[in-house]
C-alpha cells in the first residue's frame, strides 16, 4: 500500500509540475504576463509584495533578453532606415540629374543652332519668314524694275529704229539734194565755159 501511495503521490506531483511548466511556458510569452505572474505568485507582507529571488532573476533575465532583442531589432531597423535614407538621397540625386538632362534635352529640342547661337524655334521661324518675305519683296522689286526697264528698253529701241529710219530718209534726201546741186553746179560750170 505504501508503494501505491508513493506511486500516487509521485504521479500527482509530476502532473502538477508538468501543469506548472505548461502554464509557465504560456505565461512567459510576454513581459506583461510575466510581471502579472510574478505579482500573482508573490506573497504579500503588509503593503509590500515579496518576490522569490529565483523568480526575480528569471524575470530580470527575460526582461533583459527582451530589451536586448528589442535593442537589436531597433538597431537593425535604424540601419535599414539609414540605408533607405541613403538610397533616397541617391535616387533624389539621380532624379535631379535626370531633370537637368531632360531640361537640357527639351531646350535643345525647342531651339535651333543658327549663327553661332541657340535660337528658340519660334524666333527661328520668325527670322526665317522675315527673310522669305524680304526675299519675295526684293524679287518683286527687281521684277518691277526689270519690267519697267524692259519697257523703256523696248521703247528706246523702237525710237532708235524710228530715228535710224528718219536718218536714212534724211540722208537719202541729202544725197539727192547734193546730187541735184552738183548737177546744177556742173550745168552752170558748163554754161560758163561755153559762154
């Protein structure tokens, strides 16, 4: 009977111990639960709570481990944040460079290199149309002058032909008159000789 009783006590104590371990494992999951557990299992002396030294050491170790892991996690997050900030700075730098390149490309696209300077396309178009209009006005002026001088030349040639015709007529008349005068002179000379 003693052996049965001892066996029964042994089973109960091991069951209670196993149950406490299971409860402790579940309660160890957060620091708040651990503090609640310590408060619950501690004894009260007047207005104070008396905590078992082993439980205190265990709680201290858990808290320090939690703080250590939290500090490690914070450090990792800070490092990650620093890396991300550096990446953001690099990306901002690249973005600024890209914006400058884009502005330069747009300026080159919207301008034309003429006479050693970059001109805006609108200014270039205005200059080009001004030159074209000026050339057309000059062409019109020269066409007008040419046609006017052509008319004057044709008129002068016509007048020249008329004058040459008159001159030929006048020369023929002069030659005829001269011949007539020579005959008369010869007749007079012949009369004078015969007389």
